[in-house]
C-alpha cells in the first residue's frame, strides 16, 4: 500500500467520534446555506456538545452500541447533529433518501426493515405523517431529540472495527443494497482522498449533495477530519435552481466542490443562460464523479465557468463507488484532465482500446479518471477473473483498506462481489498510462450483431439536442431480439416532438456504429431514476416492454 497514511497517523484517531472531539478544539465548522432560512453557522465546538446531547437522548430512547438508527430529512444543523449523535452513542447510522415520487411510507419502511433499525429519526415536518406508518420502528422527530433525565450514564466508546455506517447503493441495475462500513474503513478512505486532493484546513468546500449519498456524507466527514470549513446546502435548492451551486461557490469563496457529471452539465447551462456577477477563480478543485464522466460536459463547464475566472485545470475526473466507501481513482488537481481517443470499432468488436486521432472516423472520446488513490489497487480482469494487459477492456476490480465488510445481511450478494480482498465493481474499463478509463456498466452493455455497444455513447449524443432534457435519456437493449431502443424526455409535443425524434435518429445513424431500432420521446418526469438521480435502464426497459411509458412521439429505423 505504497504512500498510504493510516488514519490514526494522519488524523490522530481511527473512529468518527474521535475526529469530532479533535475538531471541537478548532475555530472551523459548518455553514448551512438554505435559500429559505439563510446562512447559519455551526462550529465544530458547537457541533460536538450538540452531538453528545443527541447521543444521550438516543441512549435514553434505548439505542445501544451496534444498533442501527435511520435518519431522514433535508440537510440541516439538526440532522447533522443527530447523525454525529448516532456515532457518539456507538450506533450505526443509516441516512435514508426521501421516498421516491409516487411512493408512500411503505417504500420507506422497506429500507428501515432492511437495516433492521428500531428507530427512525426524521425532520419535524415529516414526523406527523409518518407516525405509526413505518412498521417495526418508532418515529422520533428531530425536535424531540433531547437528553432525558436522569442521564443514561456513560456512553459506549466506539472501536475502529465497529460498524459505523450502512450506505444504501443507488440501485441502478438491481435492488438497492446496504453497504456495511466500519469506522476505520471510512477514515482510511478519507486519508487516501485527502492525499489525492491535497486537502488542508485552509480549504473551504461547498456541497449540496445529500447525506444519504456516499460522496455527500464523505465530504461532510472530511471537513471534520481536517478540520476545515464546509458549506452545506439542501439538495432541493440545487434541484430547484442549479445556479444556486455556483452562486454559493462565488459568494462564500469555496476552494473545493464536487458533484456528478450531470450536475456540471446543468451548472454550465445555467451559467450560459443567466449571466451575472460571479468570481469562480477561488475554485482549485471541482471533482466530477459518481457516474461516467462525459468529456463534452467538462468542455462545456470549463468554457462557461471560465468566463467567471474558473481555471479548467481545477476539473478533477474521479471514479468511486459505495462498496469502496467512495474514492478509488482521482485525477491530479491542478493538471488538465486527460482525454483518451480510441477506435470505436475495435472497442466494440474486440474490447481493445486502440489509440487513435480525434479526427479519425469512428474515434470515441473517453476521459481518464486518474490513478488509484494511495493504498488502492486496481486490476482489469476478464470474465474468468484473470488480469488483462493495459489497453484491454475488462471488469474493474479494486482492493483497498476501505473496501466494505459486505452487503448488510446479504451473504449471497457479498460472495458474488468480494474475492480474497478484491471487490468486483461490475464496471468496465481499461488502464491507460497508469490511469483508469471507465467505459460503462457490464450489466448495461448492449450486444447487437456481435458488437458491444455502450449506452452512455447514445445518451450523451442525444442529450446535445435542443429540446431533450439534459440527464434524462436512457438507452437499453432487448437481449432476446438483439434490438436497441433510446428513450428521451422532452417538453415538446405533437409535430415538434416527432421532428426531434427524427433528428435524434438521424444523428445516431450518422455518428455511431449502430443506430437504434427505435427512438421514443416521453414527457418530462417519465424516466425512472435512483434516489441519487442516476437513470435506471433496466426499469425503463421493463416499462417500455409493458407499454407503460407516456409516449409523445416515436420513430423507428
């Protein structure tokens, strides 16, 4: 594990409560930027006693060491204090996403039961509607999380090997599973993350990512680990107005921010359509991860943000997943990201990344996501599990000190992905000059006529068309028929929607090696997504086959 610094050496602690106690002696803290309530500061010196009070209250409600406690609510000082309170009480935190659109408390109850949690702590405004609706768990409002009298006594002391977090996966290709992580695994990933990005207490970060997302919760913990200032904004503020993100970066002089590829596309569009007074020269790191990184989005954001002083070298493509706590590879900050141009025909037919020139017919542009973070190893392996040479496409396998214990109470699923300390990610990629290049998901691969087609190619090209809602395109295959379908959301109707479908089909036919059999235009809000905003290709395919998509236009090849 060359270059890896153990967390107890880097941070002086290998448990989360230890980090918070250390940070309480500094003048750093969290700034909550809420469009409805304005900015509120919660210093770590205040967060520590608030978390200890929450821990005492949780103990008074029967929480014991190792118990799972579910939390649900928008990002707020109260929710963050309760989260750290769970850890200070020796419990296991399970931050839940809000029920999906159209779902009810039963959907929420499934995850509570999956975590085997006896207590669900929720934002005050949600408590009344959930009381008695979640089987097997008591619902407690954040506002009622007060220390009981008498005191429950001495709180348990967490050990580095204790379970700390159940992180639900996004569930893009299968049902969502709970990743089990210990205190040490989380802090080990933080140590590697810190080295790769050269974090320091002088940094100030801005994040609107939800705390139920692996990147969102790790950024919050990272601020306590260093410690440094972190601006936290409710995810809803970004969803309502993506421009809120860059406004906060400029106003609060952030040096670091992170987000998924789709979010940078929305931010770039906002900067183009809403010119205003901003200064983005403060950003030294703009991490792009959590889904395949599109070079066109990096180009667009660099161009639009560059008008406000942003340096393109701040863009850091990265790769990670919840099963590895988060970070696996990260591009070096301060250096231009690396484009990798390969021959599309050889990639699809032979799964070989043959370098080519950008102007070569059939060239495919991919983005390198950096070398492995300190302590991590990355192998590319064939279906039999044998390592392949650089430039050959295979499944990405990862080994590091932050690989999960396993999926919570799912031994079969754990055995399927964990092998002698290695994690099978299910993602496809290849190594290029020591950097990882991600091609897509193995389960999403579309096989037509002996070609391995990547849905991301189709989705990214379709998203460039005016009228198509960015981030709302899904390409999938019908395996038994060797057919391919592309579905995109649009606000257009009637003739405009049909013309858009025609234009999309023409572009796919001209620019990619295989045109889909059908292009389908649907109404906004139709496409299924995970709680973290990733498209669900398998669910979309099932709805297409069942005739459940609300179609406004379609064109067949």
